[in-house]
């Protein structure tokens, strides 16, 4: 037993990343995770051969991120969105095995989505142990469960007291089963294929996470391929937004060096393949493998390839639900989306009375403002603003502003719940864009619309409604989304995205479109856990355009350059029509 020395090593893992001359066995610093893994651990490769573990690009990427977190003194909390068979589970298991096999009192929990996956991960850890060189093997106690217990197996109490071993352990369980860590204190946790866990994912994860102390020597890695807009997508979105304490890690398929095939003579690449090559820096052998995989492994289903082997996080979730819009088009638009010219909000004098009108307003740039401006207002241009108030579980008020000459988006508003703040921002935003036509949804709250009327905003959308007292149709301000109007305005927005998707420029609005799907009874709506406030604001804006002029209003005496088509129409018209054209288009230069 004298050769079993690793239990003497008490160096915290985060220090192991920095050590050059740590505790060495067989010339290897056993507390340096990468040195240990690549010198001592064996794996089964895809040809079922036993080979040494050598980090591949995707694995090295993950390792370097873990190293960054440790060296910054932060507890490692990573959520990993991956393509298939990139070795992420393997490198995660290897790093956690190294910690448990070289340091005392380490508690590692591995939770897989199915029993067979649990068995595979346990067998991987057992293979790590069985193939370790004898001087590096920690003492191990027999266990009937899917568990490795690194402690002295002797029944001699005196011997066990003097040489207890590491007293670390690695336990593998299946999500939804028993032993998920509620009663233990955990050092490392690997939550594998979280998107595919059965039952109450959030409840099970909450139970596990309460067992992990907020300590820089702890590590939790959630890794999964995508599986619809479920709890994994929600967790991923929170990590990307920086709101839930997790660091997002995306690992695209082309990081895997084995995903390559020889290029057959005479191969002709499609425009789509050439575009992918340019966007993601692919070489022709990677394109050849992609084409082969789609044809042979995925039955010719190119969209399924994008879910299983994504280029981007958006693609990973692409096939979730039944999309209302063309997601290929939307993703192309999102890739081309430009940053706003300005981000901020409208500041104004403090109103003298409660609920008072904003005065002396001005736009103020703020990094975390909730108004995004993509194009500054142009004098004489007609603008339209559609507004969607918070309701049905939404937590944001939104507005979508378009140039009514051609319908392209120029600005948007997306703010947390506050009706008076929303009303004041709408008032200022409308005036900012040449007194835009404003149509605000009044289903869940009439307050913002009421304030705009009270403040005498001059250009509000009007609808007709039936007055039950007089029995007549009367004019009323504000937009009502009903079972009759909702399909119509969404169909209008759908047409826009089919025929002129370049009119929508916002990354955020396009993102909501990406998660806008057919739900129960084929009702178009936001996928579970997603929002559609910006989508509906855009739909309202396009629906009310008819109550705003479509032409530029020139200042008196101002001349305008006419196009060749305008001159052609003018010359072909009679005198009366020519007079109307000149009035509508402005006098030609």
C-alpha cells in the first residue's frame, strides 16, 4: 500500500492550474488537471480502442474556460451548448475524476438523463481508475452502487485511522431517481444532457445546487444538446443575458477535427455551402463531411443537421416547435443585424403633478437604456409607432417604430413594467419621430393610451367600436387585439418577413420571431418561456400604417430630386394628375 501516496496532496484545484512544481508522481504534477488527464487517463475511442486521452479543440476550449474561472477565484458555473460527440462529457468526467482521485474529501455527483447514459459515465470513470498506473491509483473501497469511493478498504480500524485514504467519492445517478445529492455537500457536479431530463428539471437541479457551497474550489457543469424551448433554453438565455450567474459556452460542430472527409473529384459546392464556408471559416473537407452526414446519417434532413450539429446557438434550437416565420430567413437577418446607432431613454423635467406630462424632453444615451435607435428621424418623413402593453405573463412594454414611406424599422422600445414611464417615453418617442402616428394596444391596460389623450398627443390611431348605449359605431383611440384582429395583423407581419425581411433590423425583435411558433390549436404564439412583445408591437405598427401618410412632407419651396420612374409617370399623366404628383412628391430639382 506504500505506493498509494496521492491522498497526501491537499492543494486546492484552482492552485493546481498555476503550479509548475506541484506534487509529482512519475514525473507528472498530479494536481495540474491537464498534465494528469493527458498522462494518466485512458478512454475508448470511436473504434473501441483504448487510447490515451488527448484534448481535442472543443475539449481544450472548455478546459481553458474552466481554467479562467479558477484563476479568477470564481466558483465554476458553466452551461455548455454543444453539437454531438464533441467529447465534452469525456473531458468533464476526466477533470472531475482528477480532482477526486488526487485530493481528500472531494464529493462529485454526475447526473445523466437516462439509465444507460448513467452506466456509460460510470464505466468511463471506472476505466479511468482501472487504467491508472499503480503508483497513481488511490486506495479504493468496494461499492455496489454506481460509485467510486477512494478510501482504505481495510476492516482494520487502527489501520484505517492511520491511513484513511482520500475519502473522496464519485457518484453517478439518473435524473428523476434517488440519490441526487440533496443530503450531501458537493464539490463537483456534472449535469449531463440536461435538456433531456425527465420530470421536474428545475426542482431536481435546485436540490442539487443547494448542496454545492459557494466556494472557488467547486465546479458545476451543465452540458447538453438542444431539445426545444424548455428549461435548458431558458437557462441558456439567462446565461447569455448575464442574469443568472452561469457562464455560457457554445461549441460548434466544426471544432471537432474528426468531422472531415476527403473531397471527391468534381465536387461542386452549392451557394449555401459556399456561404457557410465564408461565414464560419470551413475548409472543403469539413463541407464534404457535412454533406455526407446529412445524406447518410440524417436522411437528407439539412435542418436536422443544424440542430444536431449547430453553427450557432440559434441553430441549435431551430427545430423546436413549429415555427411561424421562416427561421432560415430570420437567422440570416440576425447574422446581418447591425448594432443600434444609439441606446438610451428620454429624460425630461420632473412633472409638477402626479401623472403629469413630460416637458423639455431630450434623448439621453445610456448603455443599458431601453430605447434602441437604428435611424435618426429625417425631417418631413412620416413615421408609425405600434405599442404592446404588458400582459398575459409578459414583463415588458414595447414599441416598434417604422418609416412609413417603405416600412423599414427605425427604432424600438423595450422596458420593464411601469405604465406611467411607458406613457411618457411613448409621448417623447412619438414627437421625436416627427409626431409619429401612435397605436397602443389597450387590451390589458388603457392607462398609457389615456395619458396620451390627456396630454393631447396630436396623432393617435383610431378604431371603430360599437356603442351599446347609442347603438352606433363610434371612434375610439387605441388598438384592440382580439380573436379577429390578431390573426390578421400577424398574417400581415408574416407577409413582410416573406417579401421584405430586410425591413426588420433589430436583433431583439428578430430573436422573438425566431421563438414565435404554432402552439395548441395552431395558434401562433411565443414558445414556452419566451416572449412576443416586440413581435406584436411590430405587427400593430404595420397594421395601422393606413392612418399615416406614405409620402415625405417637404418644407414650403423645398425641391426634391425625382427618379427616372417618377419623371416617366409624370410625363405620361394629364395636367390634373401632374399637379397632384408635384404636390405629393415636391417640386423637382
